[in-house]
C-alpha cells in the first residue's frame, strides 16, 4: 500500500488557525459507513446520532507546556520538545539545535523572557532525527509548568489567546505534547445533555508524542514504525466497555488516540482487558477492529498515521469521498477544525 495514496491537496485557507468561539458550534459531518450517506450538521447536534447505552470513550490526557528553550555551552540556542516521560527527571525529547551530542549540558531558559532558570539538562542518549534522551537536574513537569510554552502544531501560525482552548474540558493527567483534538468540541453542557439521555462517558489516557507531528515518509505504508506512547485503560473502564458491548451498545471512540488505547487493549471481539504501558499500534487499511464501533474525529493531515487509521475504519474509498466533500463545502481542517462522526 503506497503512502502517496493518502495524499491530498488542501487549500491553505481551510487550515483552522484559531478555535471556534463556542466549542460545540463546529461543523459535524456525519458519515454512514454502510450506505455512504453524508449528513451535514453541527457538533451540538451529536445527541441526535447517539443512543441510550452508547459509551463515549475520551482521552483525558492533558497537554503540558512541552516546549522548552535552552542555551548550549557555546552560547547558541536550542529548543526542546518533551515527548515521553521515563522518570520524574528523565524524558525522551526532540531537540532542535546543532551539535547537541551525548554529554552536552543545556541551561534551561524561561520561555517568556529568555532568562536562565537555574535548571540544567544533560543529553544521556542520542537518537536519530533529533531525538535525545535528557536527564534534568529536577522534576520536569513542575519545571515545564513554570518556564515552558504550550507547543501548537507547526501549521498554526496565530498565537493562542487562551491556552485552555488547546485542552479538552476534561483534560486531567499531564503528559501530552499535543491535544487529543476530537475532544476539543465537547462542552460541559453537551456532556450533561448526553448523560441525561443515557449516553455514558468514560476516560482513558494516551500521552500524545512525536508521531502527531511527523508524516509517514516511507514509500509503502507497511514500512512505517510508530514511536511508542504511554497509554492506560483502567480496570473499571474495561468493565464499562465490556458491559456495554455485552448489552449490545456501541463503543464510541472520541478521537484516534482513544481508538489506539482500546484496540491496543483488545484481545478479541467483546473482550477488552485493562492495560497500562507503551503502545506502538499502527492502524491502517486492512486492520480488523475489535473494540470500536463508532468514531468521532477531526480532519487530518495528508500522509499522516491519523488519516490512515480513519481510512481503516471507514474504507479508503469512502474517506476519499468524505474529504473531497469537506473541501468542496469548506470545512475547517486539523486541530482547531471541524469534526466527523463515522457511524
């Protein structure tokens, strides 16, 4: 399967640069996978397409101020993107800067005023494509909250006035370098409406890392290898999922990250055990889904693993039609863009 098959041309003005004023006022394209029918609504209409007993599975990971700035021993600048925690003071990172080798010590700077913070980090492992493992001289999450900057995707060029708009309303566990964007459309009022009609919500965790920022570069899809990301599906959540499936209700994954947690845990249809650890699951057309029945997602970048996952869920042919329709009707794309519901 060729990666080029997952390319498409997108007018630049369709890349959403800012979040819509009210989260649930984004547009919602509803796609029936069986018939191919497409309906155009708004996200606040989501209850019209769900049923009592359906179980929404959200990713409650919280975006951390994962973009850090540093000074090299030579005086040159470096930029650090926190990707995956190994210990309180040790992280896998993406480092931008020249001649940053194993043993290099970096002085951390304040992301707002550029002043030294008194904190340092040492490169203890050098990897390909700018990947470095850094050992900090203090716990990293409190440091990032104090001096870091929220890393917006590279296709967003407009500064974000309110950093909380790049968090879901239920974001809880810190650890992601990017938001689980399908969840950005939910409001507390919408979640309350869904609960009142008998649609339940449950929460998993997947801390989003490097692959969100990186297109597939291999010529053939099958050759791509995902970087692993930490995820967790607790026993009580597994029990909810299995009970819903036993009763014939739908498991509605909110975003591709929730899909990957559920499918990583699933061993066969109707059985989803608890899981905690790293996932490198790469879902592309031909994959057989075990846990997920319905998907809420945004419109994704060309050649991305996210686009390939959605193609596996809907079929490549149907997804091509969906994206052509979204472009024709000028839907907003990517992180702050509109949503799709695949039934």
